[in-house]
């Protein structure tokens, strides 16, 4: 039976995707014209090939890098242990356009680094652009996701099997044939997830001047001369991404139906290496965290640029925080209603459905939200000119991610404690207060923080679905990047990164003190 949360989630997630597709599918003349353009035009073939190359290269590099980092953290004698997990995951909470501006402008031949090297008589850097730059940026963004997924998988690997295999095989052989073999489903699922998200990404290719299919969708959607054309431009991406996302859902679903999804309590060293893993992990941390922040500060030129930019963007920042906080509250409520109290099997099916929903590009959801608010009842049409459709777009976009975060916490719950509590007569509110709340409260808080950060970082919906007078910080940075000096958007990027990282850092500090 569908609950209220499930019905609401279906409305905000599925309706903005299904409605425009159904409306565009009824226009046979446009379908024939678009199909002919796809089959005969070289532009579409080039864009699709570029998207496939970018997604494939990013999936390969991010999966390899994220898996290697997970092994170094959880299966070596790395000094610092789990603290490095926090450091390496932080780039995932920095908006991708922030890192894109930092890398593309700071490392440009005429950027600050080029000027410094030229002053020392050294050659200028070649810069990052095209397929290589886009792949590098997306790899830095999605490798932490692979790191988290593989870390969960390594926590479920049977440690006794590793110890027994060490009696007859070398450490490297045990790592390959036992440890990584036990996590192969999660590794393959992470690669599929990265492929889908890289294929649908708009910010990184745009920053690196690499033409891909989502950029064509944005060009058609931003004009809004004929929304159905932009909707039909999303169809090839759906054809490519839906089977890949379904494969990821199948791979994770078979494993997660068993429950007990959690991080290991502490690293369990398998390899005796100590210092070279530290050098590798520290180098990755410098490149993914220190270089972008240092580059943005250098691009800002002077402290005056910070104060001027922050004063001009204060109203946009306030609106961004308000919209993201409202969306995060609704997302957590819907996600908790979907996940909490379900059986492990249903939770695994929910995770699979969430992964499939993530295959739809953000542009399609943005156009769908506009069509729903324009063509719906009068009370929806009255809200078209306000921020409601932007918040609804955030909710539909990030409810699946929040549901996955809550599902990880629910599958890793203390089952014995819950079974014992059922023997005591208590109502649902008392159970929530004394049992589920303390057990899952940190996961609910984490889901809310992740939803807030993702809504703050969302670029496609912010530039496509924002009504007049409701510009967000991401939209302001995007506009200034094209129509102003680089110092102001760089200063605003520092502010955006601080606002996105601060809640996660505060949550981690609170967790540290609570222990």
C-alpha cells in the first residue's frame, strides 16, 4: 500500500519527468522532425559521442581512484585512519562550478599561476579545457562518492575469510581475490552511478568549453521558445542512462537486501604499507581541496574584492539559504516516511528506485516543473511567479539521494534493540523518542545536511527555473562568470564553498564531541 510520503514523492519526482515527456510525445510533427535531425545531423552525433566519452572516462578514472583510496584508508596502516575519509569526501560537498572556476581560471596560461611561473622564467601551464579538463573536474567530484560506496562494501567483507586466506596466499593476492572480489558489486554499481551522473552533468563541460548533450538541452530549454524540443533532446540521454542506472540498482539491491550496511568501526590493515599510502592520500587531498581554494583566493586579487562581492551577493545568499533549507526540510520528511519502518527487502527496492530516478537530467525536471505550474490548476499557476517551483524542483531532484542516505542508516540499525523494544508496550511517538530517534537521528541530520548542500550547489535548476526576483547565489555566479571580471565570481565561490562545507564540518565536529 502506498503511504502519503510515497504518493508525495511520486508526485514531485515522477510527475515533472512524465508530464513533459507525455506532452512532447503527442506532437507527431515534432517527433518526426527531431528524429530526422538526430539521424541525419552530425551535430547531435558529435554531442552524444562527446557525452559518452566524458561519462566513460570519468567512470573509469573515478572508480579506479575511489577504490584505491578506500583500500588505502581501510586496508593499510595509514596514519590518521578514518580522518582521511572526512578530508577526501569534502570535495563532494563543494559545488562543482566552484572547483571548475578555480581549476580553469587559476591554471589557465594567463591566470595567476601562469603569471607567477612567467615571472620566474618558467613555462606557463597549458591549462585545463576540453575533454581532459572536464574529465579531471568530474573525477575530482565523483571519486569521493566511489570512496564512500566502496568503504561501505569493505565494511561488509568477511574479515575472517581474509585472515584465513593470508595463511596460504600473499597479501596482494588476498586483496585482489578476497577483499576486492567481495566488493565487486558495489564497485561496479559505483561506476554505473558515476557514468550516469557524468553523462547528465552540465556545469563541468560548460566550464571547460566541452560541448556535450546537456549543453544543447540547456540552450533549447533556456530559450523556452518550444519546451517540447528541449524535452525530446533529453530522450537519447534517458535511453543511455536508464539501463545503466537500472544495472546499478540491481547490483546494489541484491547485496543490500541482506541488510547490515555500515562503515567498519576501524580500519583493519591487510597491507603492511604505511608511508607511501600517506603520501598518495595527502597528494590527493592537496589537489582536490587545497589547490581549488588557493586558486579562488588568488583569483579574487585583493581583500576588497571579497567584501564588495559579498556585499553585492548578500541578498542572493540569503535567498539561497532559505530555499535550500525549505527544500531540505521537505526532503527529509518525505525520505523518512519512505524509508523508516520498512523491511530490508523493501528498503533495497527503494534504493533501486531512487537510483533509477537519478538517471533523469536536471534540465528535464526543470522544464517539467515549469509545465506543471503553468498547465496545472489555478492555485499552482498562482505560485508560478514565486520561489515555490524552484523549491519543488529541488525536492524532486534530491529526494532520491536523501532516501539512499536514510536507507544506509536504516539497514545498519541495531536490530536486536528494536526487537527487544517491541516487547514493551509503547506508542509510535514513544518509540520514535526513545528508540528510533537516538538510533537514526544522526542519519536524519546527515540526510538534511546533504539535501541542503546539494540544493545550495544546484546550478541547472537555479539558472533555468528561477523566477524573476528570486536569483540564487549559484545563478549570480553563473551570470557574473560570463558578464563580469573573474575576481567577483571567484570571491563569491569562496563564500559558496564556505556555506556548503560549514554545515557538514559542524555536524562532524558535533559527532566527535558526542562520542
